[in-house]
C-alpha cells in the first residue's frame, strides 16, 4: 500500500531514500516520488476524484501491484521549491516529475540529476525518442505527460459555422471575434502562478506569427523582448482581448472558470484559449457541448503546416536506486500510458510514437491526441526560461492586460531581467518535428 506523506515528513523520508546511493545496491522495496499534482480526497461514495493527481496515483498503484515496490508519493504545487530544499539538504526524492524543463537542467552541472542513458534503452528507443530530454548529449529526462496548448474552444451548438469551417488564419479568427461584445473568455487567475494563461497567449501568437526558428531564439534568450517581433505580438494580444477596456475581471477570474461562460443561458463569452486540461472543467459543466479548432497561423506566414505549443511533465532521477530505475522504466512503458489514459478519462497525452490516437475514448480526445502526431511541436516558452524570467513574464502579462498604454517600458523591463541572467541558465531545446 502506497503511503501518502505530508510536507513536513519529506526531508526525513528522502534522507532514508538517500541511503541507497547506487544502482547495484540491494533493493529496499521503496521509492520516493514528488510531482505537482496534489491529491484530493475521495467523495462520500469512495469514488476517486476526477483530477490529474488521481490519474497519476492510479499509475503508481499499478506499478506497486506489478512490482511489489512501495511508492511514497507527495503531490505539491511547490514541487520546484520542495525539490530544491531536498537537494540542498542532501536528501532529494528518488524521482521527481517536473512541469518546467528549465528546473530539470539546473541540476545537471552539479551532478545532482542522474543520466537515464542506461535506464531507457533497448528495442523501445525508437518509439521513446520524442519523449527523451537530452541535455549536453545525455538523456536526463523522460516526458510522461503532454498538454497540447494551441487550442481554441467554443460551443458548437452556439456557433455551428465554426464546426463546419474553423478560421484558417489569425485574421479570420479576429474577424469572427471582432463583431462580438465579449468574444474571449479571459481568466488569468492561477495562484500562486497567476498570469501564465496570458503567457500561453503570447507564446502561441509568437509561434504562429514568426515560426519555430524565431520562437526558439526567443526561448533561449537570444531575441530581445523589445524587438519588432515581440512588440507586434503583444499589440495583437492587447487588441484582440481589448486590454485595458473590458478586462478588469480577467485578472481575478480563475483560468478554469472563465470558459464556462460560453455555456451560460446568455453567453458571457464565445471563445476560450486553453490547453487540453480544460476539458475536465467543461465535462463537469457542459458535457458534449464543447469542441476546439487549432490555433491558426497568421496569413503572413503562408502555407498550411501545423505548429503546436505543448507543455510537458518530465521525470528526472535524483537518487540512482534499483527502485527508481524500475519506476522510470515502468513510466516509459505502454502499460503506464494505458492506465494513465484510462484513469484520466482520455486526457493524458504522450509523445510516444507507438500510441495510436484511436486508443482514446471520445472524438475530442482523439483529435487532441492527433495534434501531437503531425507538424512541429514547440515547448512552452516560459517552461524553458529561467525561473526569474518566467516570473517577470507572468507579471508583465497581468500588467499589460490591465494597462496596455506603456508597452515599450514593459518590454524594456523584461529585457533588464533577461540581461541579468547568466547564459548558462538559459535552455536551448529544439522544437520537435513529427
């Protein structure tokens, strides 16, 4: 039986795990894991909650059942800080699942993060290749959960024309939204990280306006914020969201609440820019009343190539133990993906080449899975940036949405933060071609 552990117990528990320091040691039958998914209690009938945490816990339960290894799991929104505290004390968890790739790479120079080169190999390497995070020529991370973000949601019963012919360009999307009083559902609230829904907007606009190569230069810190490309993107976002005019409530509204206004008797908004995670909230409020179309490119880009922004949850090994290796191998396998897919209601997606979109349970989830099988996939920019840059980015989108009048000063302030960050803290990972 897997133990749930409290935050105060983590250092002591990880210290116990730290006794086993190498892969050749005698198995202890226990592995410690932290991730960003916090567990919620079951309902009165004992039914597990429909949450990301419950789905991951189901995967860990299956691992325990198959191996007999006990998993001590802690879910915390402050996973980066908890991990840093454990590493600094010399007692990190065996395995950590991190939502920010930049957090992973900070532990490579000090050798606090162990390579997975000899953990994930063999015949499965071809299908696994897109899931492997390579830093400095060695594999240090395994992508286990992917969130497609370049999605625009709507209610097809309210807008059947969008189902028949979704906007093919950004300009067509602007034309559709321009004739409506409150076209976009906007919610920036996501404590303690409010603002990230706005960074997703900027990232998607930048990617679909300037393409993958320029996007990569920006995420790696090589393109100034106060550049013509960035200014155009921020101005486009301010115009389409009517920044400063009809957005005060957006600063306080939760990201997972704003889009529910599409389903009100009198619609409060019509379009919602959110990643695949939002389906959980739609299902509870308005099952079978939602659909999406891909975020469209700017007409100036030309062509029809598909480009999608993604976020990832990536596994790293911080204690090289037999149990940690066994868990990572399990997470890399098809059985883990199958359990995760079923337990999440078809909302756990993967970069694994062997996963067929047809294995998902409904039309919407199958189409979401399909977005990961074609075109170019670029990782969330704020997940690649150093933490200080990401925090400044979050604050900047909130400020701009509230008062867009001094964009030039805002972008120069972001450049000031950028210039103070050492080169080695930036992460330069290429987009993926499918």
